[in-house]
C-alpha cells in the first residue's frame, strides 16, 4: 500500500469499497495538506504526532498546559483533515486516516 511520504505518512484504512489508487492517494494528500494547514507545516505535524505518541505513554499527572493546548489543536486539525480527506469520497463506515511518523 502506498502512503504519502514526508516526515510522517497518511494512509486511508478500512474504506468499505475498493478505491482506485489515484482516488485513495488524492484523499490521503487532501488529509495531509489540511493537517499541515491547521498545524503549520509538515514538521509541525510530525512534532505534534511525536508529542502525542509520548503523551500516550505518560501518566496523566505529567501532562502540561502546553500539551493540553496541543491536544486541542490536534483534535481541531484532525477534524478538518478528515472532512478534507473524505471530500469527494463520502464517509465510509469504519474508514479512517492513519497518521504515523515516517
């Protein structure tokens, strides 16, 4: 499966029907561009993702106010990115975009 390569990857997962590669890549690209627009660029997306991954492994008492701000920004960015990614596809039940550090 191809993914958008940068400092992170975006992959459309569990879409209920077979998509031509061109449409899947276009959706993944829209998702990535929307994340970058909301967070400030590819490096900021990767940095936010790294912080979020670290927070998942941290006890709740070590979450800083800056971390909470980042969590809110990520939530807003991922909502906008999901809308952009599924534009032209329609919502696929159970489908989601996976974002991972590259």
